[in-house]
């Protein structure tokens, strides 16, 4: 009998911990999704900063800086990585046992 009471207390403690850890119920994404969204936005911002520039002060002069490796290769690669992170952040679904009604009935 004492063992059964101890097990019930442990289960109740685990449920209390789970309730504290869970991200706000009803939110469309989990906390990891939001972290990835922000990380993707930061990477996209870096990509657009790398893409900018290459102009000249005199509009009558042509600047070869627009054909720089940074603007033609590195910046688009960083942008693609940023959009890939955003794609993963939107479609990532972490399975919670609490969301499955079949498991709640057991």
C-alpha cells in the first residue's frame, strides 16, 4: 500500500513538471519553432546585408563591385539556408503525448 501511494506521488510530481514545461497551450507553434523562426530571420538578415552594396557615388561611373563573389555566391547561399531554416521551423511538428486523445484514455 505504501508503495502504491509513493508511485502516485511520483506520477503527480511528473505531471506537475510537465505542466510547467509545456509551452502555452493553444499556440500554433512550439517554443522550438519560434526559436528556429527567429534564427532563420537572423540568417536572412545577414544574407540581405551581404547582398547589399556595390554602388558608386558617381552615377556616371560603372563599379565592378557588383560582380563580387560575396554578392553573386555567398549571399544567395546564405539566403537559401535562411529560407530552409524558416521552412523547417514552420513545418516542424514535435509529437506530444498530451495531444493524442487515444493515449489519454488509457
